[in-house]
C-alpha cells in the first residue's frame, strides 16, 4: 500500500518538487563555495588586469595546485554531500600530499623557506628542461622569444624574493624536504639550479674574481665566508662589497683614453679607488703593465678585477661582448656604492658629489637624460616583449610582485621616471638616458643590475634598445627596485657662436660638438652646474676618425678640410668650452652633422632681451674663471695645452 501511495500522481509531483528544490539548494551552496574559493584563490575572472602566466610558468603551476587544494579544503569543511559525479578526475597529477595541501592552503602566510622550496620545485616541474641560457639564441617564433624572456623575468624576481632580498641560501633551501609527491617532483641540486639560473657562471665549486692592485701588485684574498661553494656566490659577493669607488670597463685599444680619464681624476684630486673590471680574456700582460704605468703616472689607486675565475669562458666569448661588458663593471666591482664610468666620460666635479646627491641616496640609482630625439623609435613588437616581463596575475598573488609602473596603471605621478616610462611604452620613443656616468648603490639595487645584465644577453631585447642605456632603468623597473632620472635635459658644450636675427632684440646662438653634457639644476637659484660630459674632451674622440670620415664622404670633407691630416688635427684639438645649450627640442630640435663619424650635434638657442617669451632653449655662458677651469680639464684630458 505505501508504494501505491508514493506513486500517486499528486504525491509524485510533490516529491519531485522536493527533490528538485533540494538539488537547487545543493548547487547554490556548491556554487557559492566555489565562488568564494575563486575570489580568494584568484581563479575566476582576472580583475587585476594583469597578464596571465604562460603555460610553462611555475606560478601558473602553483596556482593550479592551490586551486585544487582550496577546493579540497572547502569540500572537507562542508557537510557531507551526495557526489553525483563520482567518476570525475582532476588530472594526471591529482594527488596532493598532506604537507603540500597544508602549504597551499596557508601559502600566503607560509614561512619564506617553505614557500621558496616549493617555488624552486615548481620551476623544475613546470618546465623540466628550463635554463636561462635559451635567451641568448634568437628563435624563429616570436611567441617563443617572448615566453623565454617572460620566464626569465619571473625566475629573477623569484631569486631576489628568496635569496637576495629574502636572505635565504640556495644550498639550505635545496636541502629541504619537498612537499611535492615523488611522482611529480623533478628535483635539482643547488649547483644545477645556479647553473641554469646564471649560465654565465663557471661550474667550479668555488667562484671568486681575482682583484689585483696595479700599484702595490697585491692580490686580494678570498674571504673565509666566501669559500662555501658557488651556490651562495651572490650573497657572499654582496657581503664582501664595501666602501665607495669608481668602476670602468673598456677594450684594450681604448686604454689610452683611460689614461686621459685618470689625468682628469688627478686634476680633480680624486681619492676614490678605481677598478678596471674585465672578463679576464681581453687584457694580456703587456696591457696590464700599461695600466700599472698609468696608475703610477697619475697617482691614482687603480685595481684590476679579473672575472675569468667566475665566468664560463665559452659563454663569455660568445655572448659577453661590447655593451654587455658594462654589466661586468656593475656587478663585479668590490664596492657597496659605485660610480660606473664609460672610459670617455669626463667629470667636472669630485665624484663623491654624485653619491651624495639626494635623488641618488633615496633611490639607489640616478640616471641623467640622453638627447631628446623624438624621431627615433623602438618597435611595437619590442613593447609587447617588455610588457610580457611584468608580473603576471599569478605571480602577483603568490609573491606580491609590483613594479614602480605597470601597463595596467591608469594614472601616473608627475615625475621624470613616469614621463620616461610613458614616452617609451606609450609613444615608443627610443632614447631616454645617458649611461656614461651612473651612481649605484650596489647592495640596494643589485637585483636590478642582474636583471639588466640578463636582458642585455637576450637576443631579441638586444635589437629593441641602443646598447646598454635604457636597460639601466628597465632592469630596475622589472626587478621591482627604485631608481631616479634627473629631469634636466642633456645639452652640448663647446665654442659659442652667435648671430643677430631680423628682430633687433633677438640673438641666435649655437654650439656644435660631439660632447653630451649634463648639469645639476638648483630650483632655489634656478641655475645649472655643469657636472660631467660624455665624449671625452678632444674635439672628436674616435680613433682614426678623419680617415673614416674621408672614406665615407670624400667630397664633403675635401671641400671643407682639404686633407685627412688637417681634419685629424682639428679632431685632436682640446675642446674649448665657452658655453652650453640645452635645446628646447619642440622649438629647436637637435641638428646632426657629418663630422666626427656623425657624432657631432648642434644645439640652438634664441635670446630675446625685450620679450623672454620669444626665447628658446637654455643658454649658459660660462664666466672667464669657469672657462679657465674647463680649459684645465681639457688640458688634463689631452695632455697638452692649446699652445702646444
């Protein structure tokens, strides 16, 4: 009888409604739980606007695992429910160990060591064949090139998060037990991890540059704390870095220019030690003796830093060339605070001034601006590559990675750093900073220097920027570090020519030279102080420039200079500095000339004594005393006087 009652049409309809109601409540609860997990775990809509991690990203792998862990945690904390789909699966690697489950659920508050061990595991599991060496080769597929650069950026920020800023030791972390199930784990040793992360390092157990004082001939000893193997090399090197100094790198053929630079330092009564940083494969014994003689002649404290005990020879000879050598000077000098110098850079003030300047001390790196050349651009596909270096949505959730500026930003502060970012990324303008003299707090900004070096090794990135210049700020940007860019534009120094204009109150001025000069600007007094120039203090710095110019444009130079020797005499002459022009490029853009291998640029200014609104550019006319001082720097650089 009860069965008959149950199947009565009226009762059947009522029971069906109850069943449907129960199912609806079940799915509402389930959906609500899932939605909460999506919000907390970041697996729903990417409201941050950041890019999603690519398929080989360790952060994508971690977030997928965390999603699973949070779901299982939600299931275990919910009342018992009917499983209508008992055959469903979560994929091949479906088993989470109890320890991994716990770590993933508590990941935001997990101990740094446990979190870092897991992230290292994720690098290997997400891509078992990973190595940053792959960036040095150009791959035919743009997506592959961009993915490799993106993965590099993630790994470098993770390395900083754990081992540089985080203070952990690679050796200690890789010795920890992994929470990942053995069937999922692709375990790597600490040596293997470092070799894949920094393929330019040798595989020796002990790494340390050879530092020799060229005056005393004494070689620095390797400190006892640095002999615990290469896996903790960067931490040991930063611990060893002390004091202030100058670092420079150059080809042996430019060693004569280094002597000129040392003479200027002697003229300025420089007391900071100078280090010539080399890969160890450029300078032979004769070159080194030559540098020793230069140090003795100028009474400067000069040391040679030989990086060959640290650098892999094959990798170095193939990949560390030209501009990339600059990063050896940045990374392998022994100072905590350093002024990085190009060999043709000429300071006009004591070098300590650059390390005491407020914008530098607050940021750890300060950069001077390049010529504003609005007609030279990078490529749109390069901007795509650089945007892929930003932290992904997943990385931001796991490590909290955030850059000074990102493509998702809607508003920007009124700073020069923000203006440069917008001009590069939004307008594609190529030239922004001059890297001929860069003060750096190496300990504070080391991760950014590493980032810059690795970007300079990337085969695609090399074609996106001019040399090393822009990589100074881009490396700091993508490392999440701070940096400053001085707001004053670069100018040109030299002989000041003037000519009257149609308006009797107006005078036109121009300076044409190969030097790119920089000032400190005082807002209180509204005055400029000339502090350094790029390009040496000869009229033209280039070796055999006259010969090259005549070969390139014989008619032009024959008509103006008659002979190669006449032109070379002009180029060899010391630069006489009467004035400086900082062009207002919107009104008076730079004009490029053929002289000095096309490195000569003219800056133009207009001065209106009746109405300042008609004036254009910044004109600085040096006093007689200032000109005498600048002449003395030219004499020191050239090694003779104008009379000679």
